[in-house]
């Protein structure tokens, strides 16, 4: 019996699968914690994957 195959993950080419990062702003707040912001990948919107490509339709040439 054949085993079902899974499709490989479509990893985002812009972030290589690391869609969300924390960036330090420098310095610390009054409690001693680092000041950071969360940044999401603009291409995949923080998911880490890209949607599947639609197949490109074949060109149909018409003889004149």
C-alpha cells in the first residue's frame, strides 16, 4: 500500500520561514526591560508561508 505524500511547505522567500521578529529600540524602560517592537514580514503577513502558485496557462498560437 502506498504511503500518502505530503507537499513540501511553501516557505516565504523573503523571511525564510521566520515571519515575526522582535527588534530592540535601544535602551531600557524604567523597570529595566528592553524596549522592543514586533515586526511582521510584509510579504507573508507573519505566516511564514506563501500561497500556492496558480499554474500559468499555456499560450495558444493561432495560425494566420
